C-alpha cells in the first residue's frame, strides 16, 4: 500500500484502536464473504473481465476519434467518480496536466447533475459548435436530472447529425436487462455497457460507469485497476490502513459529528465531492453517521480558518496530502524575504504543517493521509481504500453501507409537486 495513514494526532490511543481490531476482522470477513448484497466491488479488482475491459478501451478509441467533447450525463455515483478522476488526472480549470497535448483527447463536461437551464443551454451551444458525443449513465433511466439532460442534449444531437449518425455518438451505461434506458439503447443501437447488479452507484467508479469516460479522456484505466488490486491484496489492511476506519468510529463515539476533508491541491476538489457522497450516503441512516464536508486550503483558511481554530469543536479533520505535486515553481525575490527562493510546494507544505500544529494544539483531532503523487495507479488505491474504510465504519456504526432509503423520499415529494404544475 502506497498511501500513508497518520492517526498520531487524532486524539485516539493505539489501545482504543486495538480494541476494535476483532470487530474489524469480523467486518472484513463479512465484506469478503460474497454473501452480502451489493459487495461486488470488494473482489472486483481481482476479477477483472479482460474481454469487457478490451471493449471499453476500443469504445474509448472510437470516442476519441469521433469528438472534441464528451458530455457525461449522470448524477451522484454515476458521475462523481469520473469527475474526480478527470479533475485529478487530466485537468482542472482548463489546466491540463497529463504531459499530453490537450487536443489529443476530447475534453469532458458533465450534465444531468443539475436542473439549471443556464448550465444546460451552454452545453447545447457546445453541440452546435463542436464535434460532441454523449455518455448517458443511469441504471434505471428514470432519474429526473439525467433524464431531462439526456432528452434535451439528444434532441440537439439529432438535429445536428440526423438520428442514425447521432445514435453512433451516444454511449449508454445502464442495467443489463431492464429499464427505459436499456430498452432505448437496444432499440436505437447505442454502444452500451452494463451497470453491475451487485455494485451500487457510489461504489461503481471502477466499473464501466467510470472506466469508459475515464478511458475516453486519456486516463490509464489499466493502471488504475492495478492500483485498486494492489490495495485489495495489501497486508497493510492488517496494519495501519484500518486505523483510519477505527479512528473515525472512535471519534464519532467521543462526540465528534463532522469529518472535514481538507486538501491543498485543487486537483482533489471533486475527489472530495466523491468522498462526501460515499460517506454521507453510506453512513447517514437511522440518526447515525458522521456528516462529511470538505475545504480547499489555503483559500478556505481565509474564510473558515477562524471557526476551525476557535469555533465549536464538533468536528475532526482529515488532511489529503499529495507529497509530490506534478509541477512546482520557485518564488521570485520580489515576493519578499520570507518566501523568496523557496518552491511553492515547500510553502504549501509549510502551510499544511502549520495548520496541523495549530489545530492540534487547540485540541482538534487531525488525521493525515499521504498520497505519494497523483497518478492513475495511486488514484485506484485511493478509490478502493476509501470504499473499504467507509464500509468498515458503516458496519461498526450498525448501518447498511449499501442502501439509501432516505433518497427516495424527496423524489416522491418532487413528483407530487411536478404533477401540480
């Protein structure tokens, strides 16, 4: 395991962590038993379907040849993992960091995660001006946000290319057998892949849900799967890796209500968003769970730093630290004696260490997770690590990590309101 887990400043003794070891052994046996529903992701990295992987890579090459822009349509687990990977490994804020010319692969945009007409109309402009493909991801095909976006964008695609040619630019990832999207994909001849029956949306990043759009964007999905496999078989699960899950549970038991994920590189913005869904939807049931939030440092230190330092201590902090950023700069002399001649990475690290020292001194528990560098292999490890630790702490809390009954309630109420319009 290449990730480093430091719980020395979490305010939890190793004795407390060891007390949970027997419970965690039982949980891991449960996860790996193959008997629990929706745990197909656990053994997935060890059981890759090479034929399917080849088809995904072939489809990705076609997409790269077809279009300048790929619009991924989905919400929640159907898009957050892909967006996290693209933001981390390809580019963010139009900054591309792969070392490969940006025009070699299509840019990736996302739809179906908002009902904003302003946002969707801008994507319609993209279809009119650029060569575009759509990737619609929905197990049922009935979720309102992606259904609306797909209908609007598909209509514009047909208007531009004609129905037959448009169909060759639409890629569907949906249920293998049932649902309106499966029926449409079969009827219209879309290239399609299946959402596994035994893997829920927020645990689906390493299935076709994430692999197809990531491969189209130029991400090395074989390396990502290899990273997840390395994590799955790592003996470190019996050492420091489970410390994170145990510390989270112990901190909840001690009265902490929030976990704040903090990062110092903007490339982790949507990884933090994925973490919020993963933990929030897995743990937040029956009046239980830690509320997950995220902050981007050092910018958010100038808005939330005061509260963190001296506000109500209902939280603990989990710092995501990239040890070797992909780029660096030396600060010029004109910036002043304190920082002149130092690299931005050194200064960013000093900020992180200063925050950890100050917050620890104030009694705030801090967990630090060191990521050697952001690449596809390590990203695969990160995905698998957090999926597993989330499942562990959910079981320790006494909740099912793989359902989301509360999500359906707002949908039913929204449908009632829509029927009245």
